[in-house]
DNA sequence: AAGATGACTAACT
DNA sequence: AAGTTAGCCATCT
């Protein structure tokens, strides 16, 4: 290789990795912040995922609503318009809520794919 | 410059 | 079962 990148990763690098992971979450699937962090190579840094999403340029059109917390809840204050918005987007693609909680197992990408291939 | 704040979470009580 | 704590750490006051 001619010019290997030996520089340590910057926060901007990390944000971009996070954005890349989120952009690949299929419709009707959800991942929690910690999982996105791990997939982005940043274990233990769930908070950074939230930060990255808050900073994401609108131009990227990320499916940010497919990221919820580890309990399967929307992390915005329940009375906020952002909470309402996220819930609408999720329900519009078929994600079901049971008492404001999503069944993370049922809506994990592997589960959703499984149902697509083999049926319920 | 230091303390508070979060789109977080696992591990305690 | 619900509340607290410790770790997370870039950003915002």
C-alpha cells in the first residue's frame, strides 16, 4: 500500500461508521444503541450513537427511527413530538408496540429476515 | 475551566 | 419491580 492510514480514528470517523451501520438497518427492524455501537466497532459507547444521530446531516436520510434503547423503548420523552414522530415512522413500517415497548427479539433483523424466508 | 447533560446500558439494590 | 450507580465521553453552559 502506498499511503496506509496510520492516523488514530477521530470522532468524525466514528460518527461516520455509526451512520453507515444505521443506514443499513432494514425496514421494520430495530436495533438498540448498544448494538449499533458494537456493530460500528465501538463497544460500550451507546451514548455516542445517540450523539451521532443527533448530529447526522439530514442529507444522509438515515433511518434513525429504527434505533431504540435496550429495553425496546423510544428514548425521547414520551410527551415530546420527537417521540411521537419516531413512533409514527416505526408503526408505518409495521413495528408493533406493546405498552410503548417493542419486542426487540421479534424485530431484530435476523428475526425479520427469518420470517420473510420461512414465514411466521 | 469545570460542571451538567444526554437519542445509553449493565449491574447492582 | 423500580430506583440507583458506575461507566461511558463529546457537547453544551
